[in-house]
């Protein structure tokens, strides 16, 4: 497994009780084995990350070089998260995960050999970190997607929460253990321990008796699924709010992650072991934050939790800039861990709550893209700024910026996520004179309404709101027209790229969308329901069959 120190876990609400409900997923043998293996794997990955982050300070004292390691790990996730989300839906997930683990193991083996032989350079370290980021990009959406396969539906939230807890257990153990191994035995042995951790993860995946994916005539292909995910993201205003607020938060807060190795060495006078302890303190703080999260959510809404996280993170940055005693720095990073996990779970929970299942992996991949893009840009930017004005001033500037934007954006509320996104399945099958090939398209859908003049304004407002749903579920063009001879006759039209995509559109309409459609239909005054027609593009072979030229 691999996780950057700041990776967002797919967390809704963390487990806080030892009740049967919170730990019920561990009763499922497959989930328990994979969960234990991932804890070991993530522990090894955090040990590797500590070795790489500290080793770069031996190879170069430049803040820009240090921040480049952070950027090299997050940039591939920024570039590849969306394609990875698509692949997680169309490939055998178990085989895909095994291949990714083997790729990541090869990265650690290479780091181990190069560091042992003394041939490791900044360029090689950055390059291998980049390859590790590719593995992380491919793995993230896939690992999230397998959770519903491992536990009953009623235990999914508890399983997601346990995954978050497992990552934070690894975060609290891995950096400290990695720092101690690094100080005592060197980087090669530290990388070697990470290699061993992949043995457990691959063995667990090979043991997993996963059933083969069922064949589905409407299964999506890569490019079609890719375009559908982008269309949904482009049309979902609630998702835009989550992405915008997350991007701004992580751009400013990334400074503390990018410069923490230099803070530990130059400002606090610590060694590799102390750096590992600092990262372990962040992990321990995250676990404590996860424990108190339910109580916090009962007292504060999501926007208040985000504001509190930003304030605490800004205070931590300012405190580190003042070069506090080492013991105080450890306590301060405990606070950072709690604030960080609060922000991650709040953003991720907001995204999870507004996404239907059919596009969840791809839309969460977009969230990962924004997160890692913000972390990458922030790491490079703050590293360059620190190069010019020094690490302490850069931390103070980033902390002040985070506080200001948090106060400004507090007015833009996160979506509540209370809409019912379960498929309604209320659209009837389209009428066809003969079977239609799935790849035939594009398809034009016309819906004819009759609207009284006095209801026209309200109807058009409702229909405009409905257009967002049409675009989210697959339409790439939408509009409304009126009959020049009969203004009470209004036609809504939208275009879908293929017949198969329109049939998928039938499956995607949620109960919340159905309620909005019912509001639109309520204005229709005809004796019958609105008339729906489907028009197919006439291809050359169809013109030839009909005898036309």
C-alpha cells in the first residue's frame, strides 16, 4: 500500500465505540484479513515516505528540492485519479490491485538497492517517488470501490470508518518506526521493511475469493465512462462547492507538509528519529480527532468544523515558525493531526453525501484530483516562496492566508447532502419499432409539454433546474423551444451520445430527480402525459437500406 502523509481517506464518520455496530465489518473474514493487511502495508509505506523525505535533506538543503518530493508524490494522483476511477469500474478489481501492489513493491526495491549502493540522487528519488504516486493514483479509487463487496450494505459506513482508523493507526506507528530505523540502520533497511509489507498485502489479495464480475450489456467502456464522469462533474453545482472549498483549503495548508522536514531539522534541531516522532504525533492526533468527531458533529455543522480546522492549522503553522521547544512541537502537531482529519472527513463526507452510486468512483476521483492538484501546487509554490523569504516567514504567510480565506469562504455553505439519490427506476422503456444497436447515436430526446400562459414563468424556472439533472445523468446538450404557431406548446430537448448511454440514463435517475421531474410535469395541462419522442441519427447504412441518395 502507499499513502502520502496528507492523503484523504474515504471517511464518512469515524468509529468511536467498541460496540458491535462499529466493528461489525471485522466479523466478515475477508474484510478483516484485507483490513489487517492494509494496516501493515500502510505502516510500511509511511516508513518509506519518512526515509525519502529525510533523505532528500541529506542530498540537498534547498527548500525547493524538499518540497519537490511532496509534489512528485501528489502530481500523479492529480493527473491520473480520474482515469483510475474509470479503470476501477471496468477492470477486475482484485487483479488490478495486485498489479498495483507489485508496481509499488518494485519502487521500494529500487530505492533500497540505490540507497544501499550509494547511487541514490535527487533525480532518482524524485522519479521513483513519482512512480509511487502513479501507483497511489491507480489504487485509491479502486480500494474505495471494493468496500461494498466485502461487507453487507448496512455495514458499509462502519467499514469505511474502520479503513480511516486503520490508516491513522499506520500513520501514528509508521513514521515513528521509520524514523527510528532510519536513524539506527539507514535508509536501505527502512525501504527493505516496506518491501516486506507488500508481501502481506499481495498474499491477502491472492487469497481473497472474489467472484467474477457479472456481464452487463450496458457496461461502460473506458472513454464513454470517462466522458460520463466529466459531464457529471461539470453539471453538479453542489460538487463544485465542495471542490472549490477543498482546493483553497489544501493550497494554503499544504505549506506545513511541504516544509515539515526542514522545520524538524533546521528550526527544531532534530534528527531523523525526531522527524518520525513528529509525523507519529500527527497520526496520533488524527486518531484522537476521529474518536471525538461524533461528539463534535453533534454540536457543530460541517462549515463550523472546517472553520475550526483552518484556525487550528493556522495556529500550528505560526507556532512552528517560532521554533518552539521540541516537546511543544510534538504537542502542536497532535493538534494538527486532529484538525487535519476533521477537514479531510468533512470534505470527503460532503462529497460522498451528494454522489449517486453509479458515478461515485469517478466523482471521488475528481475530488482526489483537486486535492492532490492543490497539494502539488501548494508544495511547489510554498517551497519556492520559502527559498526566497525563508521557512519561518513562509509558514506565517501561509497560515495567515489560510485563516483569511477560511473566514471569507465560511459564507459559502457546504451542501447538506440530504437528497435521496437511490435510483427511482420510474422512466418507462423507450418505444422502438425494431431493436436499436447500443452504439448507435447520438440520440435526440424531445419532450412536449402544454403550459398555460400564467404558469409559463414558474414552469421555465423548474425546467431550467431540471436541465442540471439531464446533464449530470448523460446529456451533452440541452435546450427548450416553443411552437411559433402555438406558444403554449413547449418542447424540451436533450442530446445523448448513444442509445446505450440513454438506456443508462434511465437507470441513473434518482428519487430526488424524480421529485423535480414531477414538479415540472405538474404544470402540464394536456389531457395526457407529456409526449416523449426519441430520434436516432440516420447513418449511411440506414440511408442505403431505405434507397435514398
